[in-house]
């Protein structure tokens, strides 16, 4: 049965100010902030927003504006339109507003509805440097008002999908912890002989065709960047280059199965590894690592993933600690008998496959939530 068939025709449209009390944030004196839990949790903007509710890092002993528990928190300064549910009282700064629903409006219904209104917020925002939404705009935000029974029916549908996604994410997290524990156990083997990576593998990097030459871009050759290296098989890239771009740069094509490592970045990216699942070119911030016959490719990949922190620590640079092919060549790697390598690689690859399948379930539930959300609220708009 479709949403159109289930939702009632009887429906009204209300302005947010008519169905909720709106609290615009105001920053208290900085001298009243603390990080030791004294006072009310303080949110300056959306930085502490979580998947549904915030995770505060500061508290305030003299709050100026308070978002009541059960209200919907709305980001009103760049970026505008993000929302969270207040699971407790919060002191809110100028970057946030709170909508505390009245008796005719369910808080979760309002929260889910506002998730669909990102474009509306952006269209109503003002400011040349930082976009913002003022109180007058927020008060006039249109809200489709169904009966409370039907609001809660929508909430039950969406909350069921959210709970399923959270359960699936819990399974993924447990599998990831198991993998990390097994990696640490497998590679805690002092009897295995060590060799420098450069003695048992070829290490090369890539390049970037000139951005000024339009003919170098938009072709059919996948071009992988460090942001796409994230402990998985890379099956697609966000950018493509042409044969002309390949021939007129230091980029080269590496075959499917090549191990990649991100060499640049102060964040978590530097030191991450992945495996190409397609033939692709890479940029100069990526290292392509191709082991010789003494090393099982999956064994090396799993070892490098386990040695992430150690490898990151050897980075050089005054402003950004980057890796290089020369540094990577000196990384010590274990080289046990191939039969032992195969045992380790197969066990860890099995867990990798399990995690990949679990991630697909999470992604499918995210897609289901988004499509259901759009369907339900486009139905209410058509009834207006």
C-alpha cells in the first residue's frame, strides 16, 4: 500500500510559530564556559550535532538561552538547516535556534520534516560571507499539520528504519573491533624475519594532469585521489582523465589488485591503505605498492593496515608530515613463509568481506530511509 493511500486527505498548513515556541540562541559570556560538566551543556552551533542528538563538549554556568528537552535544534548560521533533537536541556549560542513543539505537533515528526527542508533553508538564508536565517524567516517556515495520530504513524515508520540502521552499524562496529584485535594478534610475531619494504616491493606514485587543459579531464580513465583510500577495495573514482592527460603528465595506470597508500595529510588520511578493484591512474599523493613473489599481496595489505600509526609517525615536513616513496622503502615488514602469509591473509580477508557486506546493509537502510522520508513528506505537500 502506498503512502498516498494511507495518509488522510484532511490536512492543514501552519507556520512554525503557530505550532511551536521558537528560541533563538544567544551566546553567554565566554567566562561562563567550562569543560568539566558544570552547568548546562552548551552548543554554539552544529559542530556537536550527532546522527540524531548532540554530543556536547562544553557546559555553561550562566546560560542566556535554553533549548528545552524535546525541542528540535536548528542550525541558523552557516551551514543553515541542519537539525538535531534535544535529548536534554541545552544552552544554545547564536548559531542555533530551538523549536519546542506545542500540543498539536510531535517533536520527532517536526524533526523528520525539517530533514527535508534543507533547500528551503538555503533559499531563505542571507549574508554575503556567512549564510544565516533570522527569526522572522524561521517563524514563517511552513509545516504540514496532520493529526497527531498520523504524525506519529510517520514517526513510527521512519524510526523503525533508523533503529534498523543503528543496529546494523553496531554489527559493523563489532566486526571492525574483531578485525583490529585479530590483526594485532596475527602480527605480534617476533619470530618472523623482517625486511625493508623497498626490498620486497616496488613503490611508485602518480601524477596530476594540468587542470588548465580541459582536454586532459573527463575521459574514461579512473583517477584515484587519497580521499578515496579507506581500507577497502576501490571500485570507482570521482574523477576521470583522458589518454591525452595521461600521456602529458606523470600519471600512470596501475592494475587492479595494486595496494595504494595515502602519503599526504595531517588528518586521518595519511597512512591509510586500500586495494584497487579496477585499472586506474592515481595522483602524486598516492603510493602504489606492488610486492614481489616473496610476499602475499593480501598479507602485505593487512600488515600495512595494522601498522597505520607507526607508518604515519615517520612522516617528514615542516608544516605537514608527509610520507614519500623513499620513507616507505625503509618500513620494516614481516616476511614469514608463504603458507603462513596465506593463512593470515585468508582469515583477515574473510572478515573484510563480512564487514563489506554489513556496510552494504547499512547503505541500503540509509537509502531506504531517505526515499521513505521523501515519499512521506512529498505526499503531505501534495495534500496542501
